[in-house]
DNA sequence: GTGTCAATTGACACCGTGTCAAGTCAACCA
DNA sequence: TGGTTGACTTGACACGGTGTCAATTGACAC
C-alpha cells in the first residue's frame, strides 16, 4: 500500500533526525536508525539506497519541518543593510542548533561519499546567498567598509558563519546560542559596516 | 639494529607526510603509506600501533621539520598589539598550506578516534595561545575594541583562523594564500582594533 | 484462493583496520 | 663457522559497518 509505504519512509526519516540529533551526528549506523524507527535494517534500504541518500533526505525533511523560508522573512523585510545583516545572523544563529545533528552527519559523510559532499555544498551555497544579500544591502546603502569588495565580504561573512565555527564557539569556547548571535553580530558589524559620517 | 629501526620509522613518517600532502589528507590507507615508504604494511604497525598514532607522530615530525618557533619569532618581536596581530596572521597564513594535508587527516580521524581528537585539540589549543597573546597585546595597548573582552575576542579570532576556514576560503572561494592573509588581516583589524583618538 | 507488495530474516561480499604466527635475512658474537 | 637476535616480510584472519540477495511472512485486493 502506497500510504503505508510513505508512512514507513517518514518514520525512518523521523527516527534518523531524532537519533542524529541525540548523538550529535556521530557514530550513527544504519541499524541504529532502523531500530529507532521500529523497522528492520533492510527496510531502510528499501527506501534509501545508501546512507548518504538517507542523510540527504533527512536534511530536506528537516528543512520542511522547520520552515526555513518563514524564518528568513524578518531578515528579508529589513529596511537597511545593517539591519538585514543583524537579522540574518539572528535567524541563522537560532537555526543552527536545530539542524546541527543532521548537518554534522552530512558533513562527516562528505569525506567518503560524493553524493553527501554535493548535498552539503548545495546547502552551503544556499546559505551563501543569504550572506550575499546582506552584503549587497550594505553595499547599496553605501555602508560596506571600503576595504571589501562585495564578493570578498561575502566570502568572509559566509566563512565566519559556518557550522564548524558555531561548533567551535559553542562546544570548545562554551558560548551559548545568545552569546554566539551577539558575538557574530559584533564581529560582522565591526568587520563589514562603515557608518557614513 | 637500532639505527636501522629509526631509519625505517622516519622513512614511514616521511612517506606519510608526503602522501597525505599529495592527497590532501583524504582516503589515505595504512597500506598506501607503507607502499610509499617501500615497506610492508605490517612494518608500519611495528612502529605505530594505530593509524591515529601514526598521524599524531607525522604531525610532530612535520612540526620539527618546519620549525614553528622560528616562524613565530617575528610576531613575538612586535612592538604594538596591532603589529603583533598582523604578524601572527601572516605567519599562520603561510604555515597552514604546509601542514594542511596532515592536519586534514588528523581532523578527519577525530570522529572515529579519541587519540586523534585529543591530538587535534592539543594542537588547536597551542594555536589559541598565539591568538590570546595577540589579543592581550591589543588589550594592554588599550586598542582592543570596547565590544570585546579579551576572552571573547580570543575565542572569535581563534575560530576565524581555523584551518576549516582557510580550507573554505581557498578551496570554495578560490582565495590565494596572499588573499587569505590580507583578508584575515583586514577582518581582524576591523573587528578587534579600536585606534584611540 | 491467488496475486501483489512491503517488510522480515539471515546469509554473504567488500573494505579498511588491527592481530598473529611462521619464515627470511643480515648483523653480531662465541 | 654456526647460533642468536631483531627488524622486516608474507599471508592468513577477526572485526565492524555498508550494501546485496534470496527466501519467507503476512496483509490487503480481486
């Protein structure tokens, strides 16, 4: 039955997201996800050909659930570049903790799997567009610091906001989500904004 | 023969560094290193109990060869905090390409191996001291931007200068080493330095 | 009843790490 | 010269995780 089919598939995705979240994306085997979904290991392979495919599907699934577009709306509605930059960081900073487990697993799978690498690159490129939009907003306001081209500033901001950096700051430096958001706002504002006058 | 012993050991280390460099730290098996060293796979295990141990030894070996202390001397001799920060970034930015292959392998091994994780953490902590020293120099000059505590600024600078960030900027954004050094100098100066007056 | 289809069960191939035991070869030494 | 030592080789194997395959179960549909 096709609805049954779909149900099992989503149960697996749900379990994957849950268990990846729990274990921060590390050391999660296909069998673990199957068990968590209350299904045999082979049933998972009935729906996802490889581990990488499952991880990619889990990312998409999670994105749907979390409704990224809605979250980004405030940033898009900003009146100035400075405001847009701050709101984008705010949004991103609260988004990372929600996706961290799945993202980390995908990040790790990258090294051995090309499909995972492509999927990761794709996601990161999407995130880059947000950075670019914020920098362009500064630029057209005339408030982008003169040391930067929009291109270079985007590269730098994008890199600064990477998930690995979030990981380092929260787990090695003990920053909270709030501290992360504030810290990145300060860093980005000082680094990229030149208030005229 | 003990001199023979040492010779084989260093031949393996040498081969490891070479082959890790070549393949950017990815997909390098114990057998590959053995072959590159002109030695059997088991000979490698005669000198290094695990892959992680070999990677850690290779890092130390490379550090000896590259003479980190000498490289850091200019930065330590700086007269102002601003100068020290710039020189530290200069030094670090030229150091990363030399260690990237080995570092990347260690970084990847982290996920499955505790010894590798500890070694990586240790190296990164050493690098953090350099960041801390630069920030402290700014602080005692009274040129650290008021938004930052020395602690937070160190966290941020340390994170900014991570090898993953270098990787992203050079490989995804196409930055050269020179561009990296310049970009990071601009970013760090704008973010952390408040010129008095 | 019979066919269909998802899921289960258990076996197996593959790969890379790490282990083990037997054998080779050179240097050193009585 | 013949024996011991010690590094290295060779080939086999265990283990763990991924992915495959074939036979079987069980429900629902006609």
